[in-house]
């Protein structure tokens, strides 16, 4: 079984679910995002955002492939590149942190630890780039797929609440606590993805 966890680029953007590669929830402020969606420009705006972040900052996502099938992805960037984050009541993201924007895992691959492996991989990338933490906005009332991750999922993979809120708490993962992950990522990926099933639909972690 071939398994790969690769950086997100314009070349493999098409491997994301259609609704995700044409979604600019995080990439634009609410007014600009609504305007782009209404004008049918969301897909091109997504490409432009990824291109700009890659050129100015570097890698901003990972896609997991198993036997050339994309089964999950994670997207992240410094808060300066994530204008929607300022609309949240628990903003802003700390200046020493990168924001974990969103992530997805195919249903047949859930429960295998893949969400944790993706967070580990992001942590490994950011440690090399001298960041101190990952932060994310969680949804404490999450009931169905959305761009905001369930708060309980974030706590399950190691995040701690730094600013409480009844709906959208801001959570933080200190990268120094993940130092031991760096050498374990590849082994964990092999172990956790060794025996999984394929299903066609995607949903959040």
C-alpha cells in the first residue's frame, strides 16, 4: 500500500474535495468572501491565496494520499494571511503562533489516528521554521461539516484552551511539547495507516 503525506501546492490543489478547493472562508474576510462566492470567483481566489502564501511564507498545507487516493488534508498559515480569523470573538491568534485553519479526513479513514498524524506533521514543519505554537478556533457546538474544527477534536489531539468562549474558544498547542513527535511522524504514519478502508465521501476530522 503506497502512502504519502505531501505539501499542498497549486499542482495538487485539485486533489482537495471540490467544496474545499472553492471555499475561501478563512482566506478572505467575510465581506470579500461573500462577494467572491456570489461572483463565482471563489476557486480563483483560493488559488491566488495559496500562490501568495507559498511565495511569501512557504508551505501552508499537507495532503495525505493512500494508493494515490487523497484521504485527508490540513491547511495552516500565520494569522496575517487569515483575515477571517479577526471576525471571531476570541481573536486575535497570538503573534508567535501559526493558525491551524481547517482539516478533513475521509470517513473510512477516521478513528485510525490520522488527524493526530497530520497535526504532528504540521508541528514538525513549524518547529523547523522557529514557531512556538499552533493555534486554532474550535466550535464547541459542532454538529455537521464546516470550516471550523470541532473543539473536542482539537483537545483530543493535544490543544489547550487559551481563551474560552461559549461557541468559539481559541485553543493552542505548544510546539515544545511535540519535540518527541519529530522522529516519530514517519513511523506513526506507517503504523496508523496500515489497515484502513476506503469510502467516497469526505467530512471533518
